C-alpha cells in the first residue's frame, strides 16, 4: 500500500526499513503510541486483506494484527 512513496517519508515502518509487513513485530511498534494512533493502525490493518503480501503470509500477518488489536479497547 506504500508503493510509490519515498521510503524515508513513508508512514509504514516496514516499508521504510524495506521489510515485509509480516516480519515486523507490530505490537512493539504500536504499543507505545497514543490511543488514537493505535486505533489508526488497527484501522490501517483492515486494508491488509487486499494486499498480495498479506495473502502470501496470512498466518504470520494475522497473528501480528491480532496482537495489535489486543492493545485497543473495543467499547
């Protein structure tokens, strides 16, 4: 989803560091953020289903998404 952006300015840490999203410990990235920023990432991950990388690494990525979801209260 970040293709075309300059890596150093991309909002996605995986893209900035030339890593696969399934390789990033998203919980450790998202946990120190504010509640609104955490909610942003949970919302961002809702787009993963349409991504080729996600489709090729569903189990790994879904585990990381689920770990992030535990940080955000669902009131």
